[in-house]
């Protein structure tokens, strides 16, 4: 987990590089990282330029974290999402206009 300053505000940056198979333990670790960032009142930017398709469990984790973040006045954004990542979001009906998850 890395942190950096963006316009005077510290943002947690989680670098995501998805392997072919993601098990429950990887998802649990990722979820814990998201929870820690939210508890510290930090917005989260997930860098996923190298990510392939997102498994539905990961999409659910990101969407849930984004909804929790929005309720706290924070945000969860996907930075540099790969084509495969964006396609997997569209395949499950992701609508950026109606989601707390921000695609950059």
C-alpha cells in the first residue's frame, strides 16, 4: 500500500495486479486493506492498468467499499483501468452514472 499527496490531501493508493485466479484469501486481504483505509478516513485510488478481468467478488468488494466511502464523504476510484477490467464491469451491468465507484 502506498500513499501520496494529491492537492494537499493524502490518498491511499492500492496497486492491483490481478493473477489469473484470485482466491478467497486474496480477496480477504484486499478487503482488509480497503477497510483500514476507510477507517483512517482516506479516499482510495486503485491502480489497475495491468489488471485483467475483475472477478465478480472483486467488483462487489470495490462497489461495497465505494458505497461506504461515499457515505463518509470519501471516494474509491479505479485509475487506468484496463480494457479487460472495464469490460468485466460492463458485463455485470456496472453503470458509472449510478455508482459510487469512480472510473478515471
